[in-house]
C-alpha cells in the first residue's frame, strides 16, 4: 500500500509538471497578424478609447491642481505648491498626449 502512494505522488508530480509545460507553450504562441492590420488596430484603439480617457483624467487632474495651487498660495505652503504644480504639469501632458504622439510620429514605430 505504501509503494502505491509513492507512485501516485510521483505520477501527480509529472502530470502537474507536464500541465505547466503545456500552459507555458500555449502562452508563448503569438498570432501572426499582418503588420498593417495590427498597426491599424492599435491606432484605432488609441484614438477611440485611450486618448479620450487620458484627456478626461487630465482635465480632472488639472482642476484638482488649480484648486490645490490656489490653496497652497493662500496658506503659503511651498510643499503643497510643488505638488500642485506637478499635478498641473501631468494634467497638461495627459491632455496633450495626442498632439505629442502625433508630432513625434510615434505611430511609425508600431
């Protein structure tokens, strides 16, 4: 009875090892799309979904930064002024990311 238990443990170890190996091989498969189709897909996702989300987050962060900057100047708090200024810079970057990516022609490298 004891030998059967050892064989079962070794068998399950091999089954789990082979299962993980199969999952590893399945994860490494990459579908072969045409380059233009993939570029078109990525750019359409960027234009339809990502850019508006980044712009909306940038507007909200800009409003938060302006409010924080007003309060920081009112209280004469240099640390809060630095944080609010940083929030404004990030907000400007998020709102202008579409123009930035268009100007540096980043889509050529996709």
